[in-house]
C-alpha cells in the first residue's frame, strides 16, 4: 500500500489492521505483507531487530506489495525516528509518550523544516514516498503510544497536538500503569478497560486515529467493534510458538495407541 494511501486511510479513521513482527526475518515480513494486512509493524523497541533488520524488513514489505511498513522505534528521539523513516517506513509508532510536549517532539522529528527538524537524507524513502519534503511530510504517519499513568492523565492534551495522526495503546504497560502486578492481571481488568475506553473516546473527540495492540484476530475484531479504528495483531514469534506447540500436541495425540 502506498504511503499516501495508508496515511489517508488511517487519518480518515477508516478500519486499519496490522500485524506485529519482532523477529529479524525479512523473508517472513515479505510473506506477511502479502496476506492482506494494511500494515506490518517492525518492533524496534522490544523486538529482536537492529537497524539492518529494520531496513531489510522495509524492503521486504515493499516487495510483498500490499502492506505499508511501520516501525515502532526504540525511543522518542529524532535519530531512530529519522533512520526508520529514511529506511522507507510509512510511519512510526513512538513509545513512552507521557506529555503533550513529548508528542509534539515526536511529530517534529517526522517533519522536515519549517514544520519540524527531520534531517534531510531520504535514502530509501525518496524512492517510494518522493524526495520532496512537502510530499514526505504529507505522507508520513506518526503515532503516540499511551502506556503510562502520566500519559493517561495527559491524554486529552496529547491527542490535541497538531500533526499527531493517532494514539496507540500498549496494553501490557498500561495494565501495569493502572496497578496490575503483571500484564493482563484480572484484578485490575475493570480499571484497565476504563482506561482503554478513555483513550478511544478521547481520540474520537480529537478526530485522530485510535489504535491498540492485540494478541489475536478475535480480540482485534472486538476492539474495532468497540470503536478503535486500527489494531495490530501480535506477533510472529508468539504465533510461531503457539502454532508449533499446537502441531506437536496434535501429533502426539494422533500417535498414541489406545490401551
């Protein structure tokens, strides 16, 4: 999917579905990009991927032909944001956004002057988005993660930042932020769901996209039905292990001889 088309779809709050990849496996990323997802997100924060892996995965996703490449960068810093975009990412998901000032800094890092301070050097992005700064500014998506107690407190101000295209719930960190002892802690399920709803509603009121990380297609469908406009299904490593374990269980079961 062309970057401009992807940006338009996400900004218009149309339904967008993505897949999350943590492995440094460009061949796998290429195959994922052919399945019909709107985007494939490469995790540069918690994933097992260095810069060369991000670069190669962006090329592989482009070769797949139907998905946009996104990168969850390692930090809210102009250097990793700029490198991900120069590698050809259609946009970035920026972690640990706590304040409106954090969100504004993330936006500025994705925009060329005079609208930001992205350094000019579009090594791959110039081939697929276009070398003109105005074209890149218009086609590049920037998403702020909401995953801390401070971010929840400031979510209205964050969503109001000009140029921010959307917010994205990191459910594991958000669960811990609202008092959970571990991700998915049922003891805080009610307050967690209230927080998830608050982020969704605030994004809707601000007219920006509302996204969330999910462990399965079923959960993604539920979140989209609730009003989230985009969701990621995670992840290649988890699903590889789950599928392999399922096949092992089936093989052992089928191979047992009745007593």
